[in-house]
């Protein structure tokens, strides 16, 4: 079981992957912000970037295409996976095929 699965502190992620993911989110959602302005620990939804469930679906599709992995809409861990940039990057690092 990974620390993400157990609810403990998140594993260290590659800052380059976090930057790549921030760029992917900004480009995919056509956000009018710089990717560098997304803090790895700020929430992606609600008070953070203010994303919604449609945005999550678009991000999941972009992640699938870019990293060769699938994020399932019915995954019970989605709340944790999409909590912030760092948690999403950690999940991608563990499951990517590209």
C-alpha cells in the first residue's frame, strides 16, 4: 500500500513532472494563468483553482493521452488523487506507462 492509499503524507514527486502537469492543466482547460502560479499543494477544486467535475474529466482525458494511464471516474480515491497538483503527480508517477 502506498502512502497515498493509506492517507499518510504523500511521496516525494518530481518537480519537473509537477511543472509538466501544471502546463497540461492550464493548456487543457484554457486557464488564463501561468502554470508556475499553481502551487503543488494548493487545492485544485473549490477554493484552489476553482475547478469542477467537468474539468476533472477533461484533465483525466489529457492525462490518459499524455501519460498512457486511465483515471476512472468511479475510483474511490479520486478525491485524494485530485486533491492537488502534488497528489495527482504522485499518482501519475506510480501508474504511468509513457
